[in-house]
């Protein structure tokens, strides 16, 4: 489909979702080295990342696309294209980067985070 209508625009790439999928892959990569209470916390992090990704996908589906554009060519069916709004690209990209950075920091400092939560709850 893209070959018929030219190269994709920046807005069509939805970069924030790729960053969040990368964050999920990073989170899973930390799990094999986990010990004690770290593994359940990191698995919980994967669940949280999945929920964030699903929420962003639903919000983008309903709020992130502009009106339909119709491309016509003689002898072919009309092609309807929905382009992602520039603001949606910015929001998903910034959210994806922030989530990736936050989960990377939490993974690197998981022992400190667990101790802080234990101190807070007791």
C-alpha cells in the first residue's frame, strides 16, 4: 500500500509505540539476572508497560488521527488514508522516551527501590 502512495510521512510511523516495545524488551532482558524479590517486581513492570502500551494504542486510535484522505487513480479503487496528527506523534514519542528512561532507571536501581518501598510501608 505504501508503494502505491509513496514513502510514509513521519506521522505515519508512530514512533512512541516502538520505544515502548523497546522498553518492554529491556524490562524482560533484566529478568534472568533477578534474584529474591526482584523477579516479581520486574514481571510486574512488564505488566505495567503492557497496560501503558495498550492505553496509548487505544487513545491514539480514537484521538490521534486526522480526517480521512481519499486518493483516487483511474481504473483503481479509492484508497482511504488516515494520517496521524503531529501532536499525537510528539505525545507518543515523548511518553515512550520518558517511560523507557524511567523503567531503565528502576531496573538498574531495583534493590534501592525495593528497600525504599519496604521502609515506606513499614
